[in-house]
């Protein structure tokens, strides 16, 4: 009996050992036949031999059926769970060809991402989206953006009941958006932008109660349905560059969480007032409404938009006063250029410490002055107010704009001297005040910013150049001064040292025993060897020029009775 029992125990151990080996082999051989065949068809159809990275894909390229020890997880871009493929993610990998029908056999796929960011060498899949895509009942993320897909969006897209995100933007898809899109009950993000889609956005969009982002810009769509008001979770709506033939629906105001509305050039309706619903979007943070041919004055309740951070109303035909921007304390970007606003800039800007950008160019009848309250715009980086009919002077408080890189006030009627504001504007690269009525000299502190490009053309400025401006002579920046009444040209100032303002309290400088040493009346050498003339300059006439002169060397020629300067090549007559 004992012998029989020992024999039985021994046989059981062998069976357990064999089963363990079989189980280990099964775990390693993660190769479901449907997945193997689908991936093989995918590899052949998208020219896997030419991919940038096709590591592991020889498994399906070189075998008609799963080989022993088959492991699909060794293939780049493939993730498995158990024995089934759950992720197929091959981004920017030079995929070409078409999507095969067999893609629908990856029935446990949760992520299909073959997207491209438009960087070469990227993916360039063509052809249509196969209807078999609807068989991927577990799919949660579908990203085919940035390829060259064409044809219709298949109606079977509505069978993807688990889908959370779809991005098929930047393709050549055409025709209508299928109404079955309203079956995507779990969807949160839809991006269909940059295609050739036409017709109306289907009313079934209102079924998508979890939708947070709808991006359909750059198509030829005709309308946004009133049912959009059922999408109470909507945060992000982008409809720019379409052909809407009806206005934005009032029901959009039901989307109380909406914080981003991008609607540049969304309509073919022609001149019309700003839609009434706009001022009902009280939670909006980013509002982009440029290029829409809006006319008339802004609604009086624009102050309701207190959460605004970015406002774009540029390239319309709006009139009347600018928006009440001081009521938008979080505002950081303001683009109002190319309109017909009047009434000047708001006088009160005390609440706008977050504002970094103001672009109001080409509002020729805006008028008014640059308000003193602009000193509170301490985060300002870009200020453009070209051709706005501005008058008055440049406020000294602009010295507080320590982060500003561009100030452009060209083409106005500004007057008075430019204040000496530049010492702390270390980020400044562009300062344009050309075509105004400014007077006085170029402020000395501009020389503290050696990389600046400055345009002073066509003003009423005059006088000498401060010696500190010499810092701008040998830098990449460009200084333009023509059309004024300066003592000399900028080139002569930089190249010859002419037109430099007198330094200190010296009335004049005189020669010391001839050239080239130059002393002031106190016996000190003049700055950089430049003669600075106050009320008098006494020179002893010389019959011949000095030998071996340096650039800027001067003498009074006894023969011609002219003051002459050596420019490095020839002697130039000063008068």
C-alpha cells in the first residue's frame, strides 16, 4: 500500500510539473490569433519595412501564422494585457499606405494612436477610415490626426460606446459629420479640425452630456445647433474658420462652464452686431472673435465678462468705446487692432497688473492720450498702438515696464519730449515712435539698452546726442533718426564722434599744443577725445594737416579757413 501511494505521489508531481511548464509557455506565448492576423495585415498595409522604427515587427512580417514562443509585446508600439492587444500606439514613424479592414479585429483595443504632429518624417496614412473601426467596442482613445485620410467619417464611429477621446483632425475628411456621433455617450473630447467637413454640426451633439471639448475649426461647417446647450460640461469650444450661416445660438449660455471660445472668422453672415449670447458667457476666460465683420458698438454689459484673461476682437468694424478692461483684473492679452474704436484708451488701468499685451493698431479715430495710469501695467511685455490718433505726451510711468520688449507708438500725433525711461527696460528690443510730433533729444538712458532697435524718423526732435548713446553704435540694433533736426546724422555721431552733447560744466574744449590731445578748460582730457563746444572754441590755424591722424582728429585749415575732420580715409570739411 505504501509503495502504491508513493508511486501515485510521484506521478502527481510529474503532472504538476508538466502543467507548470505549459502555463509558463502560455504566458510567454502572448499571441492571440486574431490579433496576430490583424497586426500582420496592418504591418503590410502601412509598409512596416519602411517605418522609422519597426523593432519586433518581423514577427508578423516574416510569419504567416504565430510561431512558437510568439510574443506580440516585443513589437514597438504594441501593449498587451493577458493575451490580447490593448494599445496600438505608433506615432510619427513614417507609416504610409492605408488602414486595413482587419484593424477591427483588435477587439480588445483601448487605445489606437497613429497620430502625427506634422513633423517630418511622420505618419502619412491615406485612404478612408474603415467601417470596421466600429468593432472596437472597448476603444477609449482614437487618434489618427495629422495623416492624409480622406472620405467620410464612417457612421460606425457611433458604435464606440466607450470612446472618451477622438482626434482625427488635420486630414482630408469630407462630407457631413455623421449623426451617430451622438451615440458616443462617454465622449469628453472631439477634435475634427482641419478637414473638409461640410453641413451642419448634427443636433445629436446635444446627447453628449460628458463632452468637455469640441474642436471643429477650419472646415466648411454651416451651424452650431441649439442642442449645444445640453452639453453642460463643455469647457472648450473652437469653431474658427467655418461658414456658419446662422448666428451662435442663445442656448450656448447654458454651458456655464465654458471658459474658452475660439471663433475667429466662423461665419459667412457678413456685417452684423456682436452676438447677444457673448455677454451671457460670464465664466469665459479666453474669447477669440477676430475677423468676423462685427459692426456697431459693444454691448453695455461687456463688464459681465469679469473672468476674461484673453480678449481678441481684432479685424472687425467695431465702433464706440473700447471694452471696459479695468473690470477684467485677470486680463493678460488684449487684441483690438483694425477696428474703428473711438473715445481713447480707458483712463483707469489700476487693476491690470496681469496685463502683458495690448495691440490696438489701426483704430485711426481712437484719439485721446496715453493715460498716466499706464504706470500700473507692470507686467507689460508688448504694447502696440500704431495709427491710433493718439495725442499728448509719453507718460514717464512707462519706466515701470521692466519686462517690456516692444513699445510701438508710430503714426500718431504724440508731442513733447520723450521721458528718460529706459534705464531699467532691460528686455526692450523695439522702440518705435516714428511719424509723430515729438521734440527734444533722444534720452540718454536709451544707451543703457545696447540691443534695442529704435525708430525716431519724422518727428520734430533736435539737438545733440548724449555720449551714453555711443553704446548703441557698435551693436546689432538699428537706430533711425532721419526727418528730424538733430545736430548731425546718427552715422556721423557714431563714425566721427560729431554732435556729442557737452559734458560736465566745461564751456569749451581747446587744443593742447596742437593735435590730437584735447583738453577742457579745467585741463582734463575731453571724453573719448571729442571736442564738446559750449559757447566758444579757439583754434590756431594750421597750414597743413596733422600727420598720422586718428578718426575724429580735427584741425583748422589756414588755407581754406575751414574746420576739417579725418574720417579714416579723407579730410572732410565741417563747413
